[in-house]
């Protein structure tokens, strides 16, 4: 198959890019690939909302920039922060024009929310199901465009580069070029190749590397792992954000999120003795940036030997709570927690990858003709810790910038000279998997290694141990990959092991504690500000 624009991922990043490109090039074909149903994305589960300076009388770009820089703990790229904050509101308006609806007050103005690290109310939301509403609006808009095809249940296995044409490609090869991808079509169970002059990776996060995560099953870091295998640049993977307040529900995966907006509206964290402990840790109390709140909770749990702390919403007005947080209210009630009477048990869970595929201000990766945006990309916006609700914004801003770049360069013609040269997938020597347990058990091991040794608090010894164990998993899984027919489960395991390796390697290189990376053997911040590029 050949297409003009190939998009991997149907979350906010991929769909935004696809809509813009399809509208601008009505005679060109845009193909969006997604590994399960088209709406099964991290985007769909976003709760709190999308940050943006909406009311310039009360808020300002400077304040949003400053909040982002403070959360990022010295490692944000200032120019990128300015781009995202200043271009963000335009992108949000486009989303509204596609039909996304955000909550309003009685006077008709938008009801703006507040979350940790924000100095002003600036978060647009749709109840506590903002992502679902955005995904709906984007898919609805896509459906009006006849030159976009969404191919669901199609798993991208690898990027096609010169390597597949028989050339030696190493990290120092100049001009590594992407010609398209190999995909496992889950309908036919065949590996096919899709060629395209322009490919955009919008494959989302990697929360599934951890035992407890808010991320759905699809979040397995496939894009990051594919780029690493293709010898592209990955950076800052050590900065994994743990959301402070996932509902504590043992055995349930992924964890249900209790949005930070609940604390924005006045929710109070309490330990098992009922103490409102956040005031001991930070003057901003429950609304301190996420890294601080998650570490404080981790500390309280370790001190008390408990597996959760509690979020107190008993003082809320019932009508108002249900109006803003109907999904949370319903979920809690379904497991016997009436938030007006009971405390909500919560614990931190892996939530967001701040690092990823290194990109520039136009979402270009280190690989020619390959763009990346959304959670899989590392743009420089988040630095060492993402400010809440900046992620959906970033995805839209860089999807737009990738589109602008393509428009300007008019890179819209497929590369026919390559077509005959790219070999078909070689499955020689592989057979059907005999025991799926080899894959499922290794996945559990990986998640345990990452949660036990590479979580909120790290030490040199824990990182060393994690690396040794990952090494064994890597060897066993590569052997399986060489001898077994490719399946999504096997590819995801392989990708998560690569992601785990990149997180640990980044953490080992970073000899300091900064933002989300906290190592008790290196508590000081280094004077040298640097990105860890792998
Ligand atoms: P996603 O929306 O995750 O989409 C990834 C796409 O890539 C999917 O379509 C998937 O099928 C596809 N894909 C991946 N690998 C492959 C492959 N190998 N082959 C084919 N397809 C593939 N951020 C905010 O700013 N505000 C919030 O309120 C907020 N709340 C959140 C709440 C939760 C519970 C979670 C989990 C995240 C939240 N975030 C929030 C973060 C935000 O939702 C994500 O960072 C963002 O939605 C990522 O969008 P994306 O387009 O990059 O990827
Ligand atoms: C939340 O609603 O608390 C999540 C917001 C985010 O991850 O940005």
C-alpha cells in the first residue's frame, strides 16, 4: 500500500494532524493507523481538561509560561514553552469549531478549572470526561473528510529505513530516512508494508511499563521503541510522571483516575490518621506540582506502611460535585464509596512520559521524513515535570506545526523509486507461539521491575538491579521474537522492555534529583542543565 501522508495513532495528536493535512491537500490520501478501535487512546481518558490562557483580563501568557517553567524544574526549553502557550488558544478554538463542547458558567463564559502548579484558573473541561468529548469531536470531523482513511486493528511493527534496503544504519549514519512502516494487519494476520513520503508518529505514552498506571492497555511506548530501533534520537525518558491520585482499587488495571481538578475545587489529601499532610511538604499544599505531591504521598504511605492515602471531598456541595465530576461520583458509588460521606482511597500511578522521541519546533525527528507529536514526542515543553493539562495542548500545537512544515515544504509526493526495493516481511524460521504465558509472565516481571526499582524514589543500587533484570528479559524476548510469529502481545512486550531500558539508562546517566527523577544517592541538582539523549 502507498499513501501520501501516513499517521500512526488516532488520539488527539494524530487526528489533529490528519484533519489539517486532509483539508489542505484534498487530492492526497491520508491514512491513519490505529492498533485497536479508533477511539481507544489515552486521549479518550483525559479528565481534567486542556490548559490555555482564555481570559486575558485575569490571566496572561507570562503566568502560564512561568507556571510551566516552574513545574519543569529548570529543564524546559523556554522558546518551546512560549510557542505552546501563545499558540495554544488558537488550537483550542479550532477544536471548538470542530464541535468540542466545554463547560460554561451561567453567564455564558467558560467555567475554567485549576490544577496543581497553575497560578490561575485556565483549564477548559467537559465535566470530568474532557478527553472523551475531544476524541468524539475529532473523529466526527475526520468522518467528514473523504480523503482520510482510518485503518483500525492494524499494529505497526517497525519503521522502514535504509536498513531494510540492505544498508548499514548506525546512530552516526547521516540522513536516516523513513519510507513507511511494516504493519501487522490483525484482520488478515499478515504483515504488510505501507510506504509514504511523510510519516507522523502519534503513538502516545508508555504507562504500561508499570504495574499501576492510569494508561489504557494501548500505552506501550511503541513509537519510542521503533525510533530507537531505527537509530533515531530519544531523550529524557527518566522523567515518568506519577499522577498523585489514582483510585486505590487492588487488582484493577488500568487504575481509574481521580482528576487533579478535584483538588483544584478544594479536595484535601489526608493520611491514615486523618491529617491534612500536604502543608508539611509545600506551601502550595494539595495544589503543588505533581512530582511534589506524588513524593509526599509516597512518603506518607511508606511511613505508615499503608498502600494508599485518602482524598477528602466530604465538605463539597453535593450538587456541584456531581455537576463537575459525574464520572468520578458514579465510579466511586459503584464500588461502595459515597464521596459525600466517605474518604476516597488514592495512590500514585504511572501517568505520563515527559521524554520521548526528540523533536524540533516543527515536530521533526532526527529521522528524515519522520515527524512525531503528542505524548510520544519530547518537544522541550515539559522539562523535568509536566504541568497538569499541558499535554493535550502540546499535542495540538505540534500537530499543527508538523502540518505547517509539510505545507511549506510541500513534501506531499510519495517516493515511487523506493517501492520495488523494500522487501516484504521475512517470517522465515518463525512458528506460532506455543505458550502465551512466556509473554504474559515476562510482561508482569517487567512491570514489577519498573515499579519496584524505577518508581517515584530511585537509588543507584535499585537502578543497577533493574538493568540486570531487564537484560535477561531482553535476551529471552529477542530469542522469542526471532523464532515466533509476530503478535501484538509479543511486539508490545518487546517495545516495553526497550522503553524500560531507556528509562533506566536515562535515570542512571542523570546524577542528580530534578523534577520527576528523584534519586536518594544524588539529592542535589546539578549545575549543568542537560537533556539525556540516547
Ligand atoms: P493517544 O491518545 O494515546 O493515542 C495513541 C494512538 O496511537 C492510539 O490510537 C493507538 O492505537 C496508536 N498506536 C500506538 N502504538 C501503535 C502501534 N504500534 N500501531 C498502531 N497504532 C498504535 N492530559 C491533559 O492535558 N489533560 C488531562 O486532563 C489529561 N488527563 C489524563 C487522564 C488520563 C487517565 C490519562 C491516561 C492521561 C491524561 N492526560 C491528560 C494525558 C493525555 O491524555 C495524553 O498525553 C494524550 O491524550 C496523548 O495523546 P496522543 O495523541 O499523543 O496519544
Ligand atoms: C487530571 O485530570 O488530573 C489529569 C490531568 C493531566 O494529566 O494533565
